[in-house]
């Protein structure tokens, strides 16, 4: 169904090709998972399937890419739309209408399908992706995860033979991600659709993959094989595989069920050892607080009666399903959303009354769309501006960027970076100012596992220095590794607030993989297990 024949893709002024001598065959009715480090070339590989490379992204394509027998060099994306449906890393950038239902119908209208067919497919897609309650909502009012599901639905209604998905679960809460992946499974197994999917959160998808392609980066040869074979050696692997490597399990488990079947001896070895979790510190002075906070968007109540406080040295994971109010709470603490009732205070001030230069000294905010904070022509210029604005020593921002995402080209335009590289750049810009309060909205979208570990290290250092951090995230592994406290929001209200080790272990939806494998013991991360085994007699 998808064939790459000696494909090399190069971009102008790049040091080397993004992909080199790629030979790949993905047959019909297969779910193929594409993995690799941040910026390794995964998105380039995916964009070549529907003709975005080279028709719209520029660059030079040598070799041949065919989909359902059509050569993408001769067929631009509009001539492949009936065969290939693609959802990119930024789904909102592809929206062309204002309302959910209209967006689902747009592709079918472009293909000239009859109205009765369009109506039936819209209803089927609304049910398949759990969007029925949102059908009349304006796209601008949706959460990031809701927008992602709408974008997926808009390509599914055309009934393509091939689905190309770039991080389809990155903005979804765990239950929603499971629903989407279950829907993809049905499409693959019941309808024979071919799915090519790139994802950093392998813990969510690896057990569903028929095959895996590892893109190592630096134009090195692709590795193609079964997930179990490749994950034995790849530098990116989900916690269930890392735990299997640590324990020496053979075969390596890809699912929680398989891991639990092999974990009996490990649980015995760990039974008498106390887990060392996120470093516990006595919280210091209050840095941010909300009191009976309420925020509405027209008829939609986003927050109601929220009481929350953040203190020095705390890292809070803010969790909950898509649309629960997490982003709204962060925006209220930055003054971007004014309360309809109650109050928000940051370092003793109402953030809505602060001038921008005063605000950035108190609060650092990374939104779900980090590119909104980028305005310079090069990475180097962004870093230099961040150093000046923060009165930081020259090179401070660049050093942080290298810690988060090593190897980013300082001469590259920020818009030409991968999603993970852009996020790393914005994180470095915000962290350079070292504000006492840090608010990060989905800070691991586009980041591979090594980059996430580096981010966790930086967050722990900032907390140790007295900063207060709130992470609005669906990444349960990040919460387990970085957060001392977890707050769960539902329908605009706080329903759980407590130590991470207690909150996530007791939640089937928000428990990390290690907690599920080693339950009822209270282990959260592979790092904890490795540290404990290192001191075992």
C-alpha cells in the first residue's frame, strides 16, 4: 500500500539529508508505528506519504514514493485526498471551518460526496470518536485534545485507504487516547485501513502495532521490524520495556498484562524495599493561590469554585480529561482569563493587573501551542532575546536548549523545527528568566523519552531552588517522575488533591505503567526500581 524506493529527502541549507536511501514497504491493513528521537525525521517521512514533501514543504526528493499505486511526485496532496488522510502535530492549523460538524463534513464536500452519504458518515464519526456532545461547538472553544479528535474525524469521514497520524494521542487524556486507539484498531482489523503513526508516548500504542520503524536521525539507515525485536535495542522505549530490560525478562513485554505475568519474582525482590519517590520537601512560602475561582466562556462553565495553592518547592501535576478546565486554570493564573467570580493571585499580585514586563518576572507560562511565543527569524536570535529580556548571562538560554534538545541548529527558523524542538526552545526561553512560578501546559508534546528525562531533572532542580511549578498534563509518566503533588480536575472542579504516590496509584486512568505492573506495591518509575535494586544485597 505504501512504498518507499531509495528515497532521499534534503532541505536547502541543511547540513545533510533529513532521510537517506529509505526502502520501506507497508502492506494493506497494517498499523505501522514510527519511532525515533525528537527531530530525527519522523514527520518528514510521514509528510512524504501524502505529498506534502516536496510539494508544500520544499526540499528535494530523490527516489520514489507510491501510495495505492500513485506516485506522490506526480500527485499533490489534493489528488491523494481520497486515498490518504493525514493529521499533523498541530491539528488546528488544518481547520477550515468554525464548527465541529462543518469541519467533519468539509473533506467530503471537497470530494463531491452525496449529502445523504455525508450525513451518515458524520454521525458515524461523531459516535466513533465521542464527539456527539460537541457537534455544534465552535472549534475555537475546544480544548487541545478535543481539537485533535475533531481533526482525526475530519479525515476519517472521507474513508481513506491510508491514515497518516503524527502524534495523534499527544493532547489526549488517557481514556480518550484509549478510545481513539481502539477506533484505529477497528479500522485496521475490520476495514483493512493502513495506518502509519508516529508517536513519542509509546506506552500508549506499542502493543497495538503490527510493525515498527525506527528513524535514528542523522540520515542513518531506518530499522524495520517487529516492535519486540526493535525495542530490545532502541534508545527510545516505553517504561514497560525499560522495566523488562532492567529485570532481564525474555521475551520483552509490550503490554501491562504480559509484564505482570513475568513480574512475580521482581515483586518479591522489591517487597521489603521502600520506594524513593520524587524528593520530598517541606513546602515554603505561598507563591500562587486561587479562591473560589470561576471562569466561563459564554454558556460554557470552565471553572467553578476552584481553591488551589502553590508553594515554594512544589511541583503539581494538574490532570483530568480533555475540557476539564486545566488550561483555563493556568491562563487565569497568568491573567489571560479574567475570573467571573473569585480571585487569582501570583506572588501577592493579581496577574491581570500586571504589565507584561512585570508579569514575566513573576510567572513563566508555556501554552499548548508554544510556537505562539516565537517571533524571531532564527533559534539563535530567540535565545539572545531571551537572555536580554531576563538579564541573564549571554548563552544561558542556548545552554538550556542544549540540555533539553541537543543539536538544534542555531541558524534554523523556529517554524522549521520539529514540534519537540520548538517546545524545547520555548521551554528554554521561559526557564531562562527563572520566574518563581512556572506554568507548563502539556510540556512533553513532541519530546522523546530522553528529552523528558532531561526536563524532569531541570524541574527538580528548579523546585529545589524554591520555584513553584504546575504541569497541566495527560502524561502520567511525567507526573509520576516529576510531581510531588497531583490535582485532578473534572468539569471545572477539583475532585482530588494529594501526594502523587497516593493519587496516581489509586487511579486506573492515571497510574503509570510501573505502578500497574508492580501493584499493589507503590512503585511509580523505572528509576525508582533501578535505584532500589542497586542497593539490594
